[in-house]
C-alpha cells in the first residue's frame, strides 16, 4: 500500500535528504512540498526545495512557498548549521521550475485529501495557519521537532519548536493524530562517514547526499563532538515508510510559550504523571541500524 504524503519543510541538509528518501521509497508518494522560513529565509528554503527536486529529476512535484516568518516572533535561522544558502556543500542544479501560485493554506488544503499524511520538518507556522482556517484539513501529522530531554538551540528547546512555539502550541492542541519525532530518537542514529562513502559513487543523488553529509558532519563534529550527524527530518519520513522503526509513546505533549528560559520546550509527559489528555505520540526509541540502512539503500537507488 502506498501512503500519499506532503512534506512541509525548510531545506536544510536533513530536509533535503528527507525529500530524497521520500522520492526513493515506493511506500510513499510525495504529492507536494510546502516551504517555510526556518533554517534559512523563505526565498532560500523554497529555492532549495526546487533544487532538490531538480537533482532527482522530479521537478513535476509541485512546491508552494509558505510563511516567511513565525506567527508572532522574529525569525531565527540556523545559518550556523546549514550555511548561508541553507544547503551549503554540494553544487546543486539550478531550478527550472517555479513555485505554484496561491496561498500556502489554500494549496495545502487542496493537496491534503483524506488519507494524505502531512510531514512537517520545520517550524510549524504553515501547519498552524492551515489548522486555524481548516481545523480538519488533515487526519495525520508526523512532525520532526521537539525533544523529551535536552534541546539543541537552547538548553530546553529544539530548533523547530523554538522558532515558532505559538504555532507548535496550535498544532499540539488541534486534536489531530500527531507524532513527534524529536531529538531523543534522531540523536540515536548517526549518519557517519562510512555511510557517506557508500553513497559518494552512487549516482548524482548519492554524490549530493555525500557532499551534504560532509558539511553537516563537520558541524556536528565541531559543535557536539559527534562522530556522525543525525539526519533528523529523514526519520519522520522513515516513520511513515516503516512504522516499526521508531517506537512511540502515546502521552501528553504541551508547548511552553511564556518562559524566558524554556520557550519552545516540548513538555512531554513521558511517565504519564500529569493526568493531562494524551494528544500525541512521542518517539522514544529507534532501530538506528535499520533506519540508516534504509536511508543509504534508498538514496543509493535513486542513481
Ligand atoms: C531540526 O532543525 C533544523 O535545523 C533541521 O532541519 C531539523 O528539522 C533539528 O533540530
Ligand atoms: Ca528541517
């Protein structure tokens, strides 16, 4: 059975690899991509999404540009992680196509027919705007973001949650079937130089991913002393491809929006101590080896 998906993203090295994983996987059909400001400004994330489709010879897939800023806050980008272009490293082909016309909310509402899973891999600005206008626009969301334990952009918060906590709050209160693939699980699966070397000779997509990894691994080596990099966003796509990879826990997740130290924290009731209603599924474990092998095999198959 093939699951149709829409990816809402801010490419971004790991967003780009998530898109390629989706394109390489028969279990999912990528219906469209919406972009949001996050890792870089909206013009750059949109151009990057188009470039990734161009690389994969899939410029037939529509891209719509979404929000250029969070709902209430000033945009904070991650140029330190992804570079000035948002996809520093490889020399990717220039896009031959343009984003489709229209407001992202209208376009997403049209794309999200029943059964289509929405996979956001950036700040939740577009998704919150969508749900404010169309509260039942989708019946399943698998989001890369948040963390049960430590954050990455502040001690308390993960980047996607931190950039637009008000949007995250709206999405987590929506009642929609929601899975959070957070740092706790993405940090368990590090893509290292041996994975990159297996891909470097595997066609233009493999070469581009190896070069994305060169840049991304260097950041993680310097910043965290990791011998590899978490390909965060690809794990959200992988969870739709194969739900046995990530173990999840149904629990309450609430978003902090009014704290000087903890804004953007995803407060996960891991041990069910609050009695608050269960509103999400939090990733708590992953079969890292199988996830990384899936990633390498599928990207390698793109040629
Ligand atoms: C998330 O933040 C971004 O930098 C990545 O693309 C990923 O979506 C990880 O915290
Ligand atoms: Ca992202």
